[in-house]
């Protein structure tokens, strides 16, 4: 046993984090030696508090420390649009971009038969059964442009067909700041399909 | 405020770790959502335990959960050799390599006038005044081959000159598995200087 016991145990804890192996965990621990005791106690407390207090919003599935998240309970937001996203990371990404003022619905995954993830394993039923009241006019599907994303998108589209609700998806296209010369042919095809008439 | 409060506070804690910025801290936190509550409690407890129980060994300065570290208190180790290293990371590196069976002395830094680190700021006095008893026959200086390492090495060498103790340093040379064609000229010079007679 090279490390003292408490060192070894903390090492194992750090290794739970994504992308953190032995070397990085060691580096983290060595850095703790120079960090103030109080900061470490706060770190320790913050971990427990996060796990205890942060839960999925009962309406949209986003992370929150209340029953309902800040977005769902914000009366200034546009309740007529719901943006369907894969996970809470997407919500944060959209919120950081800042110009979307509608609601969200977090699926918590994508349909993927190969991984045995079926429609009932993700949060689709709630979207269809509970959230589509008379106020909702549009559902924006904002999933990754992957096979799983497309499958899930199609599935939701089918379910919404009979309802009197507009369904849209994010536009595909050339990324801002890119050079057309170096783009994937598929991206060119998508950008042509999604072209926007400007006059 | 995009994040819930407990999220934000944990984010700040993770950002204390070396090399961890906003994005990585976020990624860590999202991963916690899927980790078992018990594991997080253990993580939290491990942080506090580490900080509370792990202290520098009163003899050599290595990290330990006792008064004296496992190495200093191990009677099977060779007390006649002391290996002087920059920090505890070096001790772990040497112990992982595994064939060194002597003692260590951790300086906790290197002399660096430019950063205002003087000999009295690092753990040299203890080495000279407390550790060099009659049993000690050799001091191995194992510091990084940098300007600071060389300076510190020379300083310690001077202090040991008058004592009846052998002083050695790690050999410089070509790294195992390297290709001589691509080596630094300085490395070739060092490897020639430190050449070993084999017959």
C-alpha cells in the first residue's frame, strides 16, 4: 500500500468523475494539500447539498432545487412553445445562448433500440399526456443530429401529428465561422435542404 | 442566474482543482446526477477525512495519517540512505518504481531567488540538523534537472561537504525507449558525462 488509507479512498472517489483516472485524481489530491481547510469543508458540504437538494423539475425534468424549476415557474416566459431536448445540459446551453424564452421538456435520453432504450424509457409520455394543453402552439424538437436523435425526433413527430400543434426542429446548416471549402458533403446537402429564402 | 444555487456552489468548488474550468466542472456535476447517493456521501466524507487526517510526516515531510509515515517507521528499510526530493509526488513516483529501499526527505519546494524562495523557506534545515545521524552514510539528491533543481542541489551539496557522508545525484542520460537521433544536444552531453564503464 503506497498511499495512506484516506488518500486511497479519496482517490477512488475522484475516479468516479468522467475522464478522471489515477493520474488526474492524484493531481487533484496533491492540490488539496494547499487549499484552505474551510474551502475543502465547503466542497464536501456542497457535494452533499447538491445531491440532496437538486432534483428533476416535476414538470419539465430540468434540474432544480424546488418542486418546479425556475423556467417552468417563470410567468414571463412564453408557455406556448415547448423545446424538447435530450438532457439538462442542453437546457443550460440554450439558456446561456439566451434568446429562447419558451419552455423546455427534458427527455433524459434518446430512443436507441441497439442500447435497448425504448420510447417508454425516456420522458415522452409526460410530454404528450401532461404538457400539451390548449396554450401550447408549437413544439420545437432540438435533439442531436445523430441516428438516435433522428429516431426520437420522428417518433415524437408521429405522436404529435394528430394534435393541432406546430412541430419544428432546429435548422441544420453550415456552422458559424466555418469555411465552406472544408465542410462535410452531408452538411452541404443539409444546408441546401434547409436553405432560407432571403428575398 | 442560470444554475440553481447548490449547483453553482459545487461548480465553484470543483473549479478549485487544478486544470478544471467551467466546462469540466459542469461535466463533473452532470455526472453526479447518475452516481449513487451513498457514493457521493462517501466522496464528501473522504474529502474532509483527507484534509483532517493526512499531514506531513514529522520526520521526512511525506504525507501520512500517523505522526510518522509508513516509510520512516518501517524498520526493514535502509536507514543509511536518504533520498532528497522536491515534493511528496516524487516519493510516490519512487515508491511505485519500487526498488529503492532507503529513506526520503521532502523539501517541499526548490530554491528559486526569482520567486523569492530562499533556502530557509524549504525543509533543508531539518535535513542537515536533525536527520544526519551516525547511521546515515549517503544522501541521494533527486531533484528535477531545472535551474531551481540544480541550485538547490548545489546548496545542499555545499552544506554536506564538511560531513563524512557520500553525496550522489540521479544520473542524467538518454531516456529508456528514446531514439538517439532525436535527442536534445544537451542530453547527449549529459549522457556522455555520466557514461558508465561496462568493462
